[in-house]
C-alpha cells in the first residue's frame, strides 16, 4: 500500500466520493449510492443470527470482561454454598434455586 492509498483511506466517505466524483449530488440521491457505484463500499451477506444485537455484542462484552480481569488480576470466584437465615422461625434460603415439585394432573 502506498502513501497515497493510506491517505485516501483516512478520508471520510464523503471526501473520498467528492474527490473521485465532484458533482455526485447531481446524479445520485444519496452519498451511499454514489459510494457503492464507485466501489468504495460493498454490501456483505451475513447470517440472520449475526443481526441480533445480543449476538453481535456478546463477543465485545466478553473481550471487555477478559480485559478487565487481566487488568485487575481478577480470577473466577468459586460459587459459595447457599446460606439459610432464620427470621421469625421461618427458614429462608439465599443463593440456591428453589426446588419445585411437579404437580400431576387430576
């Protein structure tokens, strides 16, 4: 890549289009149409699951969490056993999911 190519890449999309086609507004309804015809931008085909924000940001969130752990030397904490508290002779369990019995149909 030459120095000219690198400086061209640093320009905004509008600046690139105006440099290549100064009167683009008289032929194209939008900047993106002109940029697509000039080959500056291209559509990418992707899977529908990658369009969900939760999927797209999961990797970013995991990278941020990993960077935080590395920066602050955080290790995974072991799970603590559930705690039982007594309030007015009633037992309350904290930290463990409540077990439910399945009811049979009558």
